[in-house]
C-alpha cells in the first residue's frame, strides 16, 4: 500500500480528537482525550484540534478550549442526530485530507469502534484499538501506542511509521480529564455536510437511551457485579440498590446472564465487556478466567463470597468472607444516601 | 440471500502468557477454537438462510489448520467453506486482513450480506468488520443484537450501545457485526458432522482473489508491533475481612473511605 515519504509526512501536523457526542451532548471522554492530546501536542510543539459532529452542537464546541483544544471543527447538521457511521466516516476522511492531522484519537465506545476503523481503511492509515498509553517521538512524530490484547494478558506497543495520520482509540476513564481552564481561548472552524457525504444514509427508526446509569459499564467509576452467588433476579435487585447508593453501574458474570437474571448488556468478561473502573465489587462471583480477563485492570477489586478460596477472592485487593445477602445491606447502612 | 460469514480461529482462552526468554506469546499446548463471537455470526447466517432461502459461505484467513473452524461452521449449517491461506497473508494487521476478506467476498460474487462476530478474543480490536465494509464501500451495522426484518434490498437491525440501543434500516449489500445477545448457537447434528468431515475445503491464494501484493501481509499493514510485554501483575497482598456482617461492612467502608472511593 501507499507509504509516505519523509517530506509528505511533514505536511501532517496537530493532534485531533474526535468528540463523542450523544444526543447533541459532548461526552466526558472527549475531555479526557483532549487532555491526552494536549500532552502529545506539547511534545510536538503543535496544536490540539477537536472535531465535533452532531445535531445542535454549534454552541457546545467552545467548551472544549477549557480542556486544552486550540481549534474546534464543528459540523452541525440535523442529519447527524442519529449514529450514521457511513456519513460520519465520509465527513472525517474529507476533513483529514483537507487539514492533514498527524494523529487522530477517538473514544473506544460502541460508536467510536464502529466509525474509526471505517475511516482508517478509507484514509489508508493504521489504527490501534483500546490504547492504554500514548506517547510520541518528539523528533519524527511517531506515535507509540500501548494496547492490550488477549483480554489484557498481553500489552503490545504499536508504531505506524510510514502512514499519516496515526489513529488510536482509547476507552473512557483510561485517561484523566484535565482541570478546565475557563480562560483558555481558541478558534472555531465551521464545516458543512456535502451531498457526496449522503450517499449511504441509514434510516434511524428508533433510539432508546436508558435513563438509569446502571448499564453504562464503560463510563462507570464504580461497578457492583454479581454472579451465580446472587441466586436469582431478586439478588440483582439488591445489587441495583447498592449501585444506585454509590452511584455505580451493575455488572454480571456470564453465568448470571445465561440464567436470565439480568440482560446481556451487563455482562463483563470475554464474551461481554472489558471494564476498567476505579472500584469493582464482585458479589458471589467465583472468578472464571473468562470473567477475570474482563475486569482485572480495574484499579481496586473487592470480592464478597462465602467461599474464601475462589479465584476472585485470590486476586481481590479486599476479600470479605461471608454471605452477600447479609453483608450488602449492612454496607448500604454504612454509606450515607447520595 | 447469499450470506458470507467471516470467522477466525483463536486460542481457547485468552489467558496468554509471554515466554520470559524469547518474549514471544506462548501458543503451544493451547487448544484452538472458533472465536466465540463468530459462533453467533454463523448461527445468524444459518437462521437467515433458513428463513429466506439462499446460501451461507464461511470464510477464514489463517494457517492450514484454521480449516477446522470452517468444518465447524459447516457442521452447524453453513453450505460452503473457503480457507484463505498463504505465506503472503502472514503478518496482516486489521487493514490488510479486512482487505483480503473483502477481496474474497468480491470473488465469491453477488453477496447480499456479510456477518462477523463483534471482535476476536485474541486481538480484541473489533476493526475487521467495519474494515471489510469500508473496503467494499458497503453499509455497516456493528454490535447488532437483533435482526428485525429483511426486505429485498434492505435490512433492519437493532444495534447495542453502552447507554441503550437503536433500530436502523440499511441498504443491502451490507456488513453486520454481532454480539452474543443475538441468538443461541445450535449444536451440530450427526448429519452436519458427517457433511463437515467429507467437505473438501478450497484454499484460496492471493492470485485467486486478485489481491494486490502491496496490500497484504506485513507490506500491506500500516501498523507494526514493536514490543510485547506482560502487564504489571496485580500486587500480591489481599486484605481479608471476616466477622459479623456489620463488622465486615464497617471494615470495608473504612477501607473505601481511606481511598476516597465512597
């Protein structure tokens, strides 16, 4: 495939962040990515640009200066209200060709992971999924991307020297959002949707967004997860109360999902989601390897189980030996209502 | 409907270890299986065929032994299997892999629908499905949890998101990637097993699919793995708490408060 010469590579400048927009609202992961981009841009003595695609986002872009963006490209169009991967990919590829960024970073969410691989193929460039670390070679601008594979059991460092831009996705909560500086200023570039972007449009028939935060595992700081030891759907009702008390999301082992106690969207592990919360409280989860690979990167793991010898109780930072149904209500008593 | 299902052979668990001497991933002694997400892709293909007629073709790119997953697909209802195997394919990243699969899909011809698993459990990228759609310039829907309806030239699917779902209609031909929620894969019948055993699997090389040698293998891959390492192990010490439920709860909340977690 076409590789770039040194001279061509030098035309590519600045670090781009593709904003995560849901129903016209910029999501916090965008601020985290701008913070990471700022560090890279400073090392390269270049700028941070954010790209905001959405409907009704015209006035929201400026908030991104505070987190470190210098320039914000806004494409505000009613046709971008739903998730139109094909159209968004066309727009991004067009903007990439026009402005030539050196690096493009996007959130590793269901939307980002659908959109960016499409863009990478169309733009002939390399893409690394779910990076947990990004650094840049200040001399030649090569991005060093650390990415977990095999469910986090292997960390690979990936480089993409001959292609620009270099693309990476990063999960929510992996990078830290900087403190906003409300005095920072920047500039807006307004771009519009062209007819040629509309070649393939999905007909969005229905959008359902859950009001309860209980499902959003990737964004949660605290996850309360249950397994076979929760004994049934009633056990998960208790976990939901516990989660709402601490402002967390509810996770589940495959056994609990397969038993029909809780929907698949809550499943953590090899065939579910990989999570990286600050606190993971495993209630009655024995800890099969397929589950552990999905949560072992959480900062702190607490396990509650009658059986002190399960794999989960071995890897936990805090292991509480006892009956989940007796201990959880007591924990809730100890924590004041939010 | 002519349906192509893209599958991958992966190690049975992703509990991979690195050889401390050679720094390479230890694959010996690891049982190989069909990527778990792909079993749902195969099942969905077979269900659509049973409902609307047509044909299901399973394809995989990999070493010769990867033919095992094609036989597995045939044993549960795929009509054909094609193995893309050649030294020139080795070292392909997701860009090159999706190119090879897209070229094979073009070669098969008149395909209405491509179904992939959401991601493979070894690379964990979820990039190959959308990559195939991009190479073919087809529409795509990822994280599909249900196929709602199929018309002559369109398909309506439900996509899972972190915060809910959406239902959308896309024009055929299209590429779907599916999650576990979509179905429960069947177990093979005796008849299916026999069919799979006898089936002679064609092997396609770059020439067979008209692949450009500059776009496959290491040469066609923009990314390079420059280092692999084991992550820092979790610290070994576990604080054990025992006692009455109230004592346990108090002790835990104290620990969590110390770390400003509650």
